[in-house]
């Protein structure tokens, strides 16, 4: 694999990345299960991210192949913190270290480019893969929000993870 992350552009959007979000397994633990996805809608989302200083949307690529996204958002210049979310949309790539790689890369950017003190992420407790991705990158569990999210017809706890970047 030739993994890299880079700011997503409109021309990167193809039908694959719309199909990711129509896959119930991929959106199982995310608000994306309540959204509608089209190519035009995704392109508009990319344009909005490019013009919004509060969010940077990176594509995860294997060479030129777009296989997922990782977002850093909610920049706070006083507290020097931001939130991350991510999806490995091409399921053939699950379990191959892609999610861990993307979080490592965004962590490096959080230190070197965004100059942040802290990253944080909220994860459904049942999302074992996502928890492992964070823990492998040094994120620690800071708290649990009880029955905080409603997915798949039931309420789930949200685990709040944080990573101090020691700037
Ligand atoms: C969660 C997700 C990002 C994991 O990405 P990934 O590329 O498969 O993760 P990695 O290959 O880097 O795996 C990291 C670790 O988690 C483990 N893991 C991954 N998926 C797992 C699963 N479903 N169950 C148990 N362990 C899992 C891996 O075995 C690996 O552990 P190890 O290194 O100790 O062996 C991916 O499954 C995904 O995009 N899911 C849908 C969207 C989502 O849930 N996003 C997160 C929202 S917070």
C-alpha cells in the first residue's frame, strides 16, 4: 500500500465515496445513517469544507485511489483543541492499518501545522475497531456519556477520547 492523506478536492469525488455512505455497516455508528448522499451533495460538502476555516477534510488515499476520509474540525484558538472523525470507506481496506495510519498522520499535522494542544474524538462504545485506532495512537479514555447516541434502533454510550500533544 502507498497510503497518504491530503485535502480532498471536488475532483476526487466519485461514485465510490457516495456508495460508502449507503453501506449500513459503514454508517452503523455514525450520524451519516440519517443523511442522504449523492455525488453532487458530496461535491458541495467538499466545497463547503474548502471555504470553511473551521473544518479541514482530508481524503485517505492508497496511491491515487480514494479509500476514506478523515476530518479535523472545531478549531479553537484559545484552547488549541480540535475534534477528529474518520471513515475507511472501502471495506476491502478494513483491518489493514488504514484507520490507524490516518489518525497518526492527522496527529502529526495537529502538532506541526495546526499547532494544537489537544485532539479529541467521540466513539460509540460498541465500535471496537474505532476505539483500537484511537488507543493505538495514544488517545486515552476521558469519560463516558451514558446512552448518548441513538443508532440502529437503540441508545449507545459515547466514549470520549483525548490526546494531549504537549506543545
Ligand atoms: C473504525 C475504522 C476506522 C477502523 O479502521 P481500520 O483501517 O479497519 O483500522 P486498523 O486496521 O487501523 O485497525 C486498528 C486496530 O483495530 C482492530 N480492529 C479494526 N476493526 C475492528 C473490529 N471491527 N473489531 C475488532 N477490532 C478491530 C484491528 O485489528 C487493529 O488492532 P491491532 O493492531 O491490535 O491488531 C473502520 O472500520 C471504519 O471506517 N468504520 C466505519 C466508520 C467508523 O466507524 N468510523 C469511526 C467513527 S468514530
